[in-house]
C-alpha cells in the first residue's frame, strides 16, 4: 500500500469513528428521553426517500422524497468543496455563507427578475452567481496575500457586511409584502425544476446536481493532476518552503480563495435560486457553516466530501420527519452533527493514535512469529 493510499485509509477510519460516536451519543440521548433510536434513525431515512413511508400525500412517493433530498444536498456539495479548496492552501474560508448570499443576490436581481427564457436564464444564473462569489473570495485572498489580514477575520466581517447590505436592498426594493422575503424569481430562472408532474407524481429535479458531481471530479483533477494544484497544496503545507522553491505564494493564496468563492457562489445559486426561490433578509444560510463539518468528515477529499455530504444531509433533511414521527425535537439532529464535527476536529489526535497503533501491530506480529 502506498503512502497516499494509507493516508486515505486512515482518514476513512477517522470519518467512520466520528460518525459512529455521533450516532451512539445521539442514541444514548434518545434512550434517556424514552425513545427508540433505531426507529428514529429509520425515520431519518424515510424523510429523505431512502426508505418507504407508511403513507404518502397526493402526488408524493419515495422517489419524490429522494429527488427533494438531492435538491437539498446539491448546495452542500458545492459549499463543502469550497471549504476544501481553501483548506488545501492552508486557509480557512468561513465566509462561504456570505459568498453564497452575494452571488445569489446578484443573479437574482440581474436575471431572476427578468423575462429571459430558460435557455438563457439558467446559464446566466450559474455564471453570475459563481462570479459574485469568486470576487468576494478573491478579495479575501488578496487581503491575506498583500496585507497578511487573517482570512477568518476578513471573511466573517464580509459575511455580516453582505448580510446587512443585501437585507437593506431586499427590504427597500425587492421585498414580498406577504412572506417578508425577497420576491420569488421566475420559474425560467430557477435551477430546480419545481413540482414537475411525471406519471401523476410531482418531482423537484435539481439541475445543479450534475454540475456538482462534475465539480467534484474537476476539483479532484485540479488538486491532484495540475501544477496549480501542486502549488496550492505546497503553500498549504509550508508557505516559506513553497516560497523558497519558487512558487508564487501570493498568487496561490488569491487563486485558491477565488476558486473557493466561485464554488460558494455556485452553492448560493443552487440554494437560493434552486432549492428555494427567494432570499430571506438578515439571515446567513447555515449551509456555509455546516459545510465545514462535511469537509472535515470527508477528509477534505472531493470524493470523501460527496459521501460525507450524502450521509450528514440525511440527518439534516430527515430531522423534520423524524420529529413528527418519533416525537423528538428536530434540534437533536444538530446535536448529532455537532458531536460528529467535534470528533472530526480531533482528527489530528485520532490519526496519530492510529499511526502508533499500526506501528505496534507489526512489532507484535514479528514477536509472535519468533
């Protein structure tokens, strides 16, 4: 087994340990509350279309639940990839939510309220939203590279700046007087084919999902097979060594944050102009923060992120149905997610523990052979 394969195996073990500990802790809490954890976890699967419900409302079945789950999953894939690209460069992009908001707001006002047809509107939504997120990400990267302003501080400040400025414009110009959110975009602009009638059932089909799958392989190729990817990872490992080796560190920092912002913009497009059709003022999407947990559980690997998001979003999406069926508060899903994140944050300790354990095992085997 190569060193790279061994490292991937260790990250996989850490992810499994984190998930198991979170689920066990959640099960213990449910038992204390007098609930059956197996039933509750089965309810999570039912709420996402991975298991059949006892009955369905009109126009719904297990497949409509699953397509709704895929629609819910899509923004998380983009957001977690955005976190991963920044982490590879040794940066912590905690401004995903703000970049989602900026990209989505620009796309909403420029295209979402226009009379353009689907053929033009949908590609323009993707382009404008990704560019909006990319500009904010590049600004954070530039401030870090040029003035050594900590990216965590600048991204948090830009989060709140974006939140309040966009809220002002929504409340003064684009607000829906009934919902108190921004006016809904046109169906031609929406990245989700909403309530499409097929065979008597109504489906939500996420157009952005295939783009998210493509992004996973593109980012994997970028990081593993290109010079830029090598430079980004080198900067993330050791900035001074990378600079000594002739790598343009400032360029790498700015570019990695720009790519991260671009992915965050795509997350915003699939969230605000896909799963939803409007923007809630004075609120940052939790997706941008939950993406950190998904990225950590996935070991910052694009493929790992896909499976981590697939699993963790079952907990998030299915919590509402679990609450209604098992009589548990939906917030217990957040507790489980928090415990998984806490364990994943201790990944360095767990990896060191696994390395020491692996070193001891061959030694014992040799002693047994003698």
